[in-house]
RNA sequence: GGAGGGGUGGCAGAGUGGACGAUUGCGCCAGUCUUGAAAACUGGAGGCCGGUCACCCCGGUCCAGGGGUUCGAAUCCCCUCCCCUCCGCCA
């Protein structure tokens, strides 16, 4: 949600910023301005009537008492009759105002966040780290791609069982089995431990949430086609624990001294992924259910960019320690989600596809989510008490388990089909080497 | 799922139609006292909207949330959410 005061102060700047996103938000934007203005006309009128009512209430109470003593209730009756009229006018105004405010809230909810001025017009690669090759297949000096097997071949149906997954639940569902389960648990435990050491409290959140949480985080009204709903219970399955983590402090006023608040959520994620499946999305790459470790931070607004860089550096550290070559992409302004002002993706090199594919992503949502969720910040110890203000929230993927497993299998593969796994995972229960399928 | 009982300020807890944004206690902040602290005493302190996006001040609003009755609602009625107790069920 955007700050109405800021929009009023400089509508043209906001309009221009929104236009960079390329969507058709102009109508909603103009509607917001118009409804806001109407609201500001009606409100003082209603308040004047209310003040009149408040003043009269005391008089009526006195008159009633006097009437009781004297037996003459004519004065009281007259006052009540007068106020009956005022009350009716107030009620009419109130109804109109409620209508305007409902419309305003609806239009306002449709507006996405203002993009960061540095968010580029097109995806732009900021850096590339690691060699796009596979050490274990080093037999050929040119590193010819033909030899690289993809993760499904490497894992085998007894470890990534798509067929039975589909039989049970439909396409894009998988059974993860055997060694790979321990690999997942090791990845998760490794990541959560690392994040704990960096000040992120581990959290296992609910994954079924109310509609409010999805509106609050900006997933509604924007990505409804991606969200599983349970209409019988008015609940939704989250596509990311970001929803639950952001909502942890909904409606709260936080203390500056308590910031930053940093979390690491571990949860399954559910996405409908409506539409045709592409060949490059086969296997675990795009499934309806996957597990993920997600970072989430609440920081003062002025620290948001620094925190964004921090989350990105953690993502890079994780990829580096796992030995996965990657590139960092500054996501195009017209490709940001509704809540993000800026987004960086880390794309891993996938040997089987000979291209970089998204593995992790980190977004600076500035005060957009905080404003929607009603999470604010105050400083009780400040010299001059200032009003609570929205703070900044940021999120970033630590480990998207399925895709990380893909990258690990493909990069660890050797000519004989066995797979070397990163050393750092061994203490957490992962095998050093997976047998060939 | 069934039957009851509840939700009031940071916490505890009064208030059941008329000056209640709300008695009181604890906690918190400041001051007086003190070498310092404690105690005691005095004072202060919420959010939101608007007047003017500052301060002060003023008006409006907020007693879980929403709607209704009334000249007037913390108080009466309806709906929703949450918590507690008992029963049932269950990883």
C-alpha cells in the first residue's frame, strides 16, 4: 500500500514511477486521488455534526434530570427532537463516507509498490561467479554439454518419483525418496544453522492462512491464479513462508531498539503453476509443492537497502559454499512483483539446460507490506516523541530445496553417474557421494 | 464437531444506556527528596483521521472486528474472529 500523504504531495512523481512498471495502474491511481479528495470533503462535515451531537448529549441528560424533578419534560423532548434531525443527517453522511472509503481501500490495494529509481528497464546481469562447467566430467577439455545428464536421470525414479507422484496427486507432484530426503534435511539444517549464527531466528510457520495475510503481503489482489484456496474453510495455502513471516508482526508497533528483527522460515510452499509445462521445467524444477528456507527482515526504512545487500550476500555465500556457479540479476522494473521496489535473483547454471535458471530471489518491499499489514515502528526513547511510522520489510530465499537439489546433482555428477555432494553438508547428515542411479 | 463462559489501555481489573478515552492497582517515564539508589510524594504517558504531513493546541474517532437499535452505546441486539472450561475426536 502506498502512502496517501505522499501521493497527495507529489502525485506526478508517483504516477511516473508507477508508469515505469508498464502495467495499467493509471486508472486506479486517478481513482485513489479522486476518492481521497472526496473523503477529505466529507469527513469535516461529518465531524462537525458529531461535535454538535456530543455537545447536545450533555444538555439532554441535564434536561431529563430536570424533567424528572419538575415533571415537565417539554424542554427535554424538544432537544431530543432537534437532535433526531442532526442524527439523521449524520447517518446519511456517514453512509456516503463509508462508501467512498471502501472504494478508496479497494483501489489503493490494487496499486503496486513504487519501484526503486535504480530498478533497471531490463533484466541486467550484475555479476557472474564460478565456471559454468562440471568438474566431475572433466574428461573432455571443451566441456561439451552433451555429456551432462539432467537431475531426473541422475536421481533415478527411485529417488525422484514423478510418476507415482502424478498418480497420487496429478502432474507436478513428486515423491522425494531415500538419500535425497537426507540431502534435503541436511540442506535445511545447514542453512538454518548458518542463518541462526547471522541473527535470523528459525521459524516453522503455519502454511494455511487467512485472506488478510495474502492482501497484507501484496499477493492479493495480484497473483490469485497462483494460490491454492480452501473455500470450505476460508483458508489459503501459502506459496512462500514470506506470507506468514511478514504477518508475524501485523498490527503491532515495534520498538526501534528491537530492530532489526530477522527470521528464517522453513516450510512447504504451494503454487498452482497454472499453464502448460515446458520441457525445461521437468522434474523438480517447477512443482506444486516444495520446501524452502526463507529469510525475512524487519528494519528501519533507512536501513532497507543495506539489508537488501546483506540478504543478497547471504544468498551468494550459500551458493558459493555449495559450489554452484551463478549469476546475479537485477530484475527489470516491469517484472517486479506488486510489493517489491527492487529485486535481485540468483540464477544457477544448469548444465543439462546450458543456461542460468532462477534459484533464489531477494526483494526489498520497502514500507509497502508494513503499511498493508499495519506494522509500525516507534522510538520511545527518542527526545521528541514522533508518531509511529511504517518500517521496511525484506525477504530472500536461503534454500529453495527442490531447485537446489537439481543444481547439486547436476554439478556433482561424475562420468560414472555417481554424484559428489558438498563437504559442508556432511556434518548435517548428507552423504558425501550419492550412488549412480 | 457439541455444550457453556469470556475478550476493557503495557499487564491486572472496575464499569451493564447520559460529562467514560474510561475508577483503581502494578509496571513505565520525568521531577522533588537523597552522596547515589530505594522508599515516599508530585506529575506524565495510547492509536488513528482532520484542522496545517512540524510543535502546541483544537475537533473527530477507537472498550476484539463489523453491522444494528437510540437524541445518546464499553453497556442492548445481530454477525465474524479469538481465548478458556467440559464432552467427543485425533497425528
